[in-house]
C-alpha cells in the first residue's frame, strides 16, 4: 500500500508513546504519526478533527479510559489497536472491533504485526468504497468526464468512458481504449490508481486498472475478468473477493 496512512497515538506514558512512534517510523514508510495525545479530554476534542486512519489507544488514561472515549464519540471512523497493562480489558476492547490488543510490555514485532492488520483492513475498506460508488450509479455521471494524456507524440484528450483498462509497463502506463487504440504515457500505474478509482476504475491486479463498467464476467476458476472487447485479464486473489461480492449486488 503506497498511500499515506495517518495514525494518532493516545498514550499517557511519554516514553511508551515515543517508542511506538519510532517503531512505526522504522518499519512503515507510508505511516505518519499525526499526533501523540496523553489524555482522554484532549483525545475527545482532537480525534475527529485529526481524522486518523487508525489509533494506537492506551486503555488506561489519567482522566478516564479508552471506552469512555469511544462511547463519547459520535462516530468511530478509524481503526483501533488497544494497548494496556491489564488483559481484563480485552473482551470489552473487541466489542469495539479492535484489530489487535497489545499487552504491555509488547515487542516491536507485535506492534508491526498489529499495524499490518490495520493496513490490510484499510486496503479492503478502500476498495469497498470504490465499488459502492459503482453500485449507486455514480460512475454513470462520468461519461462526459475526460482525462488528458501526454506523450512525445501528442496530447490526447480521452473520455473516461472510452477507457477499457490501463496496464503497467515498468514506469509507463498503457491506456487501452475502445476501438483498439492504445496510448502510452510516461507515468506509473500507481499515479493513476487513486485518481481513477473515484471514477469507477478498479485495480484488479498490480499490472491492471480496469473500468468497472466494461467487465462482462469474472472467471472464478482461472482468476480472470472478461471485458466487453473479449480481452481477459488476471485478477489477484486479494482483489477477486471484493470485486465479486459487490458486482453480485447488481443482479
């Protein structure tokens, strides 16, 4: 996952908080600690504005506990990894869908494993949101949207609805268009992934980004998708589950 992931550490022990921050820095290039918070009152005021993707949350805070914090929020829209010295809190922690529960003193590897679970779940949620956009018809409004593709030969103005899929060729992206035309651009597929995802495109594989509206079928046995131009493309096991689950809802 290359997109920047934000974290807030809620921990009253400054040494423990700095240790956790250092572990994240050493092991995750894309995780940024936005703030370290030491009290329940500050966390209640700041968490919504900070909008973290996940929180490392110490259960025992000087002015209350983590569950008071979560119960007081209008919406818990971040992932939580609970940290405490007392394992009696584990059962209540999992009521709040903790991805993991770390008992102090934990090792760096244990924290890394917990954060990896967070990253995996965030990736799942991101594709969930992309596919929901398709189900609610938002992609139909994109028929008039265009993208500008520049290369040495020309500046191409292409309608999003004319793009079948985009494939990766090292540091180049190849746009495969209706009518058999291809346009190669000197930019990575990753640079187009986030931009096109909100317009109904789905990264089915590390090498392929597909317009969801041109998928005609999914071959479960051979892990492939078939497009309207009869091209078959591979789909990774990780992405196949999400794609099938939501396309089936179109029936």
